[in-house]
C-alpha cells in the first residue's frame, strides 16, 4: 500500500466529478448508520431490507426489479469512484470491502465512506479488476442473487453497464486524465465476468457505445422506459 497521504486529495478530486463519484474520506461527524461492505455482502436480512426500501421508492412490488436496481446503483458507485481515481492518478484506490463503509440514504444509491483512504501497489487494469470486481461486485452479486433470484447474467450485465455509465460521465466531466479511460474500460470488458455481457464499439475520440445482451429489468417499473444500452431498447422509448 502506497501514497496513503495522497489518497484523500485524490478522492476529493474524484468526488467533485458528480454524485455517483462522491465518497467521503477521513473522520466525519455524521458517521451514524455506516457499516463495512463486508457486512452487507454477508447479511441476507440487510440486503432484503435494502431491496424492500428500493421497491418502495420505485413503486413496484416486483422484488427482482428492485433488487436489480439496487445492485446496479451500487455497482455504478463502485465503478465511478474506482475508475475515476485510477484515471486521474494512474494508481488504484484500496476499496476492499472491509475498509469501505456504506449506508442507504433516503434517496439515491449507497453513500460511501473511506475512513482511512489508501492505495494499492497494483497496476491499473488488474488492480481495478481485483478491487471492484473480485473484492466487491462478485460477492455483491451473490448476495443479491441469494435473496432475489436475479440471474447471474443480469447481474454481470449490470456490472458492465455500470462501468460504461461511469466512463461516459468521466470522459464528459473530467476529460484530461493521467491514463486514457477508453483502453482501460475495454480491457475490463474483455475479461470475465464482464466478457460476453454485451458488445461495444469505439467511436473515434469519444466514449464506447455499448449494447447489453440482457436487461436490468428497470423497464418494469411503472412509467419507466428502457436504458440506452438495453437489449430491449427501441428508438421510441429510452431513458
């Protein structure tokens, strides 16, 4: 682990990009309700309660729809923070789930907090794969699947879609990075478990265009359309 003292400054730059990139670091006075992500992944009752809270917000009684939405939101938060940190610094933030704290706010995806921010000594692409996918999104997907029955393919598709969304916002709001974003994202999409979750193409000078091979189920929320990368996407109704 290196550059522990540089990590808070880097996280502040990441957080300024937008809400999904926001992560608190260091001591904070309003730490009530925060718990390590390891506890979320290991506690079916907590996952169930979070899904039911999201279900109420969405106005749907379809448990799988709310579970997939919760999963996608958390995946988007993790990818946004990790990808932006690496792109802006060339290094990898240490986001092991025993160090990263979470709580479910009244609205929106998970709040995140790193009480003791630090970095790993890994190279960017394998480091991102390990810290986001292996350490977080795989156990998170297993936890969500166990309480909801959402298919692994849908959850892997969510993880890929979340990465695509994070890189689009990053390119739009922080175009000048230490590391090129698109090659990094392509390398992650080409590795399991994201490989096969969808197809992508590169637009010269712009973000990747992505099309999922499955659906996150959000279209089943009352009044909702389909996501832009969804297998069900039509020209008439997208969000």
